[in-house]
């Protein structure tokens, strides 16, 4: 009886391992493109489908691209880290004031490339949505001046639904955010001169 229990327990562990491996395998991308270039993503569920599509296009220009977690390797020697300043699945609030206006921004990173956001002015919600890191993020970061000849380095995320929205998050700390929004259909919704928002 004890021997049977041990055998069944071992079978259970082996079966569980297979299921987990199969489940993980569903999201793995391991391809040789038409160009003959290698393209590997360990778990595509952790990134925006558009990010994967853009990255696949870039792969045709390189010898190989490998993406594991937040580590992007190009041609096996060139390594870039996807920004992870924001904690996963936690809301981070930012605020800034100018004159009689209080600007507020709530961000939540939901995977390695996407962040949910809510932008408000004086307590009134102006826009919410999801912004995405472009696959070309490693081409170069952005810099925003903060006064006294100083500037901070930021990663850019974009939301192009309805209004064009750009959210830039300070690299290294995530303590400050530069926010801009342009609405061609409704200029009253333009927010191009929002002051730098600080983490609360």
C-alpha cells in the first residue's frame, strides 16, 4: 500500500511537470525566419502582440534576437534591458501642480511592455487607457529638462487610440514621469505642457 502511494505520488509530480512545461511551451516562439535569422521569445504572453510583431521585423535585420524576461539579446552579444522601474500589477500614483491645476497620473505595469494609465486634472478623469513600449526602445532613451540645466533620462510608452498619448518614465527610479497628450479631433483635450509629475 505504501509502495503504491509512493508510485502514484511520483507519477503525479511527473505529470504536473509535463503540464507546466506544455503550458509554458504554448507561449514560446522559436523560429527561423524566411531571411534565415533566428527569433526566440521564451514567453510571448509577457509582451504586447504588437511588440512581438515589431521585434520580429527587426529580427530580419539581425543575425538573431532572443527575448527572455526583460533581457533582449541581439546577435548574442548586444544586450538590452526592458525597463522595469514600475512594480508589476501595482498602482503607482504621480502628481504635479501648476497654478490652479493639479495633474494626477496613475500607472500600473501589467507585463514587460504594457502599462495601464489614468490621467486626471483637478480630480476629473481626462483619459484612461493602455500605453505600450515600442520594440525600438533600445535605439535610445529620451531626455527631459527639469530646470537648472539638468535633465532626466526616460523610457517612452505610447497609446495611439483616440488621442496620441506619450508617457515617459524616469529610468532607474521611476520617480518622475513626463506626460503629453494630443487630440487632433478635439484640441481642448491637448495636454502638451504638463509639468513633470512626481511619485506620491
